[in-house]
């Protein structure tokens, strides 16, 4: 009986670990093709498990919204970010690993205000 309970506990722990690693896998992004976007912040989402920047990018008069993923709030906080680091209307430039599927999104690698002011560290 003890062995069965122990086996179930070990298997459960392994499943949770595998699930957590799969959740944080960056395979949906392509870091070999970094892109730079300049735009206006529509929304900065300071939420678990990941923070997001909703960025409006204008190109040739056409406005496109990009959903840019970041790390967890605690991770970003430890790298200088705060919930009020970005506000709607802020102009920023983001370097990101784009989505492999070509969608309007990516993983933020670096973020600066258009005047060059660094916005915390991302990595």
C-alpha cells in the first residue's frame, strides 16, 4: 500500500513538472529572427502567469495590434519593471522573437521608450 501511494506521488510530481515546463516552453517563438516594432501602448497587462504589452503599430496608415508576451510579474519586478512602467499612450520600441506561425505577437527581448530610455530588463 505504501509503495502504491509513493508511486502515485512520484508520478503526480513528474506530471506537474512536465506540465510546468511545457507551459513555459518558448517553442512558439523564433528567436533566430528578432524583429523590432515601434508603436503606442494600448494596454500593459501585469498579470500571472505572464505580462503582456498590447502594442498598436502603424505602417503605411494601417494600424495593427500586436500582443507581446513577457515573463511573470515577479520575474519582471526583480528586473526593474513595475505595474506602472507603461501606460496607455506611451510610445515604445520593442525587440522581440516573433511567433513562428506569423501572427501578430512575439516574446519581448528588449523594450525602450522612443527617446531611448530603458524600461527595466527583460532577461
